[in-house]
C-alpha cells in the first residue's frame, strides 16, 4: 500500500506515525513545503479531555508530549478594569515547534519517509498512491483540486486577528478585553513554555479599518499592539512569526473523501481558536482514519466511508460549538456593553454546551461570585 500525505503539520505527521504503525507493509511519504525547523505560530493548546483521549489510544506519544506541557486550571477574564477567574477549566499548552519535533520522531521511528522543502503545486506531480491524505491546512491543495466534489464551503468572519508571541509567561489562559478611544481589542494570551506565551490580538472590522492595520508592516502592528497591551505585558515584548492580520475562515465539506483522497484537520474543517480544539480535532481525525484503514486493509473506499461514518457525528458536535463561539467573538464589542460579571457569564455560555448544573459542578467559585454579584446588584 502506498500512502501520500500532503502537509507536515501535526495532522500529517501523526497520520504517518499511526498509519505506518498499523500497516508496517505500507510505504508512507509526507510532503511538507517548509523545512523541518520552521513553523508558524507559537503555542498549541490542549484541553484535559483531549489529553485523556490521546492517553487512551497512544500513551507513549502522550508521555513524550507531557514532558513539555504547561498546565493551568483556571481561565481569567479581564474586562472593565475587573479580573474574574473561572475555576475548574483545565488546559495545557506546548510550543508548536516542540510538538512537531515529537510527532516527527514518532513518524520516523516507524519508518515513514518525511520530505521537507517540497512545494506541491499539483497532485499529479506526485507518484501514484493508493491513498492521498490532505493534511495541508486551511489552504489545502487537496481540497482545492477537488473543491466541487468535496462540496467545500468557506465563510469568513468579519473580525481580524494576528498571532504574536510574548516574552513572558502568563499564569493561566487569559482573555483581556479593552474599549479604547481608537476601538475595541481582545487578546487571548497563555504561556506555552517557562518563558514564552502566545499572544493573539483580535479587533473588530471597524477598529481594524480606523487604525489602518491593513497598511502597517508586521513590526508596526507589533509595536502598536504592544502599546495597547502594555499593562498586561508588564515590560515584556511582543514577537512576530508571520503575525499577519487575517479573517478567520469557517471551512466545511459536504463530503470528506473523493476517490482515494481524504481530508483531515483544518483542510477538512476549521474550529475557531477560542475553543482550543483545532489540533485536538486534527489528531483525533487521524486516529479514526488509521483505525478505519486497519479495519478495511483491502479496500480504501470502505476505509474512507468508515472513517467519515464514525467521525462525522463527533466532529459536527464540536464544530457546532466552535462556530457559536466564533460568532460570539465576531460581535465581542456588543457583548462588552454588559457589566463585567454578566459579560463573564455570557462568555462561559457562548457555545450553548454548558448548562447551569454543569457550570456549578465545574466552576463553583465562579458561580458563587456571580451569585454574590447578582445579589448585590438586586439590593442596590
């Protein structure tokens, strides 16, 4: 069996490891346009649930990842000059480059062939394969090649965002919302190592246009955002790594495979960064794909049909929540009109998946604080 994987990010590398592990007789090639030491972005977030799922199916890989994890138990919201902590929401983060190094080691350990610095412009440029996996992200060549057959759809949010790094670690995953004379700003910041953090800055479309970010250089944007969030950075600096302003694409596909081509990860569908599930979904995609290939070793069509059947219901549930969260962020200035505690409750309920009983069980201190605020507001 010959397998070509387009894209050497987390999805592509992990697919190579799992498929070669399940099918030692297979020839598995991964084609990546960048070199082995280049990546874009800074940290990768995993929820506790994501780690539990990985632990159940691949404890050895999880053990390697766990050595580089930064862990916290709370989310912190900064709004209207107040700081509100939401307890009991466990997350971890790891440097994206470190994660890729681990997954590269895992792929090579089973004999997958990793080909870097290879830009693929047409699928026909590659040798024929029994299975072609599009793990090539938002701008997937595999999806674009068969766009109509996949039933691909891309809708863009209005907000703009840029990924920066920060030269200081934050204690926990923090959301800072600011209303300034020049507009509305939101920063998602969390540490991914003992000395560094991801620092994603988001603005609404009006603020983006008013400030003129579109006409700024990467460094000009960095310096502007560093000044806006000077209090939070506390003397630290923002750093860039292709920190370009983008609109988030909501990608979906009516069909997950066309012939012997299948999509995984962001090539298949995106999950808004606000729920921290993009990498988790990508890794779980390839877990399910590898299992389906193992279940149907003699039929790629049956394997791909099994993959979609077993995986689609799970993915649709998560992406529905992610899309609700994305829409909430696309209107975050309107939500900022709420008082701080009301805003926090609106924030935690934005996906529609957290009912009052679950919230009280998960975050009792936060709920107690909200109840106390309500009581004080009613008596004033």
